[in-house]
C-alpha cells in the first residue's frame, strides 16, 4: 500500500482534503498532531516546532542552527511514521524531503482563490484588496521558507505528480482523483522503493542524533551503512570522526559508519588571521 | 461535451496525451490548424504568426502593435473553432487565449528535463544530448518571456490550470484517464449558458481582430450579441471607427447591436 503526501497553498484546504482522502482510501491521516510526539521525544515546545514549519529565517526568528535541528527532529519522526504505510501525510513538509520514493504520490492542492479571499477577509477583518495582498505575502513567505529549509521552491509543479486547482474542480472531485491516482500500479510499494524509504528513515534518525552536536552534518544511508559528511579543521578531524562514529554506532540498525571530513576553509581562514 | 486546452513544453509528451484524449472522447484534436486558418483568413504568412505566438517579443516589438494584432487574429480563429465544442486544443497558449471561458478544462503536462531530452533525441535524428538540452532550455525561456510580456504571468504557475500532470511516475495513459475523467464533470459540460458565453466571446474576438490593425487600443465585450466597443481615444478617431464598425455589422454573424464608447477605460472582461 502507498503513501499520499499532500501539500497546499493553504493549511486549512490541505488538511480538509487530506482528511477526506484518508477516509475515502481507508488510510491514516498524519498531520501536525504528530508534532506532539516530536515535542515529547525531543523535549522541544510544540509552538517552536510549528514556528519552524511556518517561519522563514529572520533576525527576530529562530536561529538557523535551531531551525535546522528542529526540522531534523520533525523529519525523523515523520519518516518513521511513513514507514508504517497506508498514510496520508500533510502539513509536515514531507513533499520536500521524501524524494525518490516511487510509492509516494505527491499532490499539490491549490485553493479556490475566491474562497481563500473571502476566508482571509473574514478572518483578518480586512478589505478584499488587502486580503489579496495578504495572500500574496503569505505565498512569498512560504516560497522563502521552502528555499531556506530545503533549497527547493515548493511552488514548482515538477516537485509533484499532480497539481489540482480547486478554482473549477470541487473538493470531492479532487479527493476522488487523488484516490483513483494512488491506485495506479506505479504507486504500489516495490522492494526498491521500500528500501529507499527505510534508508531515508535511518539517515533521518542518525542526522537527528548527530545534529545536536554537529549542526553541519549531511547523512545518507544504504542498508545498514551510514555515510556522514561534515567539515572540520585538520587538527579536529580525528576527534570529530571518532565522536561521530561512536554516536552513530549506538543507533539501532546502524552497521558501518563512514565519515567524510572536508576542510573547514572558513574557520581555517578565520583562525589563520588571528 | 467540453473544451480542453493542453499546455505543454516541447517534447513533454503533451501532444501524445492530447491525441489520445481526443480519440478516447471522440473530440477533434487541433493545434496548427488554427494558425493555418488565421493565416488564410488574415493574409499573414504562417511563419509570422508562429513567431508572434512563440518567440518572446524584442525590445522594439514591445512598443509596436503588430504582435498584439497577430495574437488577436489567432485568438479569433481559435475562439470560432472551439465554439463548435468537443475540442482538444494543444497548440500554444490555449489557456491564455481562452481566458475567461468557464467551461474550458485547462491542463498542463510537464515532464522531467532528462525525459524530454531522451524524447527529443529519439524524434530528431542526429541531435546530441547537449544540443537537445540547450534547445529545450531556450524554448522554455522563450515561452516564459512571451507569456510574461503579453499576459504578465508565468506559464509555470500552476494556478493558471485546473490540472497539472507530471508525466514521469504517471504514464501517458494515466494522464489521459485523469483528463477524460475531469472533462466529463458537470462544470466542464457545455450548458446553454456557457454556449452563449462562448458565442459572445467568439463574436468579441472576431470584432477585435477586425479592428486591431487600425485601432490597436480597443476593447470589445459582447452579451447576447449586443456588442460594446470601448476605446480610450476621444472623438478624434471616432468617425473612422464608426464607419468601420458599421461595416462589421454585415461581415460578422450573430451581432444584435453595436455600440461604441469613447474615452472610457477598457473593462477587465473585454477582449
């Protein structure tokens, strides 16, 4: 059975469609309720996790180190949940990090623009023109967020299998289209696509564990082999490698740990100028 | 009973999808025919029309009206052709040329660059991978510039379409199924009201095409054949325009009444 990942230009619309798709397909719906588990597991306030998913980096916002750490936590818990299969996932930015998993159907739902304007007008108690400006501003912020967090523009249609606009298509029809599409053979889990997802989940767990100490790590997994890339000064190289190997080696399912340390040229330049 | 426009990049398998959708629904599949008809009707070489609708305008062209005139000719032919219903149009800019018609199902087919390069290589003998890539990138760039300069939108913007289908994991046959399923829904069926709206749109497009060479800044609306022509210019061009409009009454079918409004801004729904 497959995974359905739903992204939308409006959280409310995405949630509504996700719940209906889950009901129609007989899947579980995973939404931001999952942040409660993330919060308990990593002892981070839920409000901060929500901010991480909504706010692009700014002077007044969370530091980029904390943002990346919290994103790694969210990613780890979400990927573990997706391994369970038969899941509709929404609101956790999974469309940006579940890449190359063929049994994951990625859908973007675009809200009915008139409906969105009316909702914004009522919620914010503003005139139509101002509501349109607010919607456009939110879109720009979301684009900035996705570029800053995953270096991907989430508005780019090539990141999805299907984009449905609710301007003309009714929500019920969109739900039917998504449920019908996930039934196509290409979205059946295959040995290779399940392995891809398992590798991503393991890499996510290792990354979440390492990022508390080393914020710049990049992690890939292939079976039980984990490859970690990081940067360090020449004199710290050995110590850092050993610590990473020790930390990663303690994680369940990890066999071999390969560490690639690259020269930290910026720190080196700073230190040589002292 | 519907009108479907399929927008696509070069070698994105959009043509295949359009032909299969038309065959499955028993519709006509049109693309280049519109340009040929416009070329015959308005006595403009087809190559000029292709350039007008494909290539991005140069700096000088942005200040002239020639390109807008050519686009008006193409739009007029397209509107007349699709008003007969049951049509799949997979030529350039269908979703923009038919903007404002509610029962048009607007679809975009996209494909990954790698897949497009492979298709280009197989269809054009002797073309290298690098050349195919450059060709596709240039083509995409031209489309982007063209749409932005004429309509102020990005053709890659998903909100311009009802459905965007990525042909990669989804196969051509899956895309065909999705489109056929959507096209049979109530909101895309041609009701009497929509038919009237389409006929009015075709009348407005024909009038605009007939006037655009001499009066580039006119906007035309039609409601039940009652045509309003708006122009920002004052009485200076009035007599000339009135004379030409009177001739149109005999040339174009379906007109009940023609009125000209001088010195007024063009309404947003005007062609």
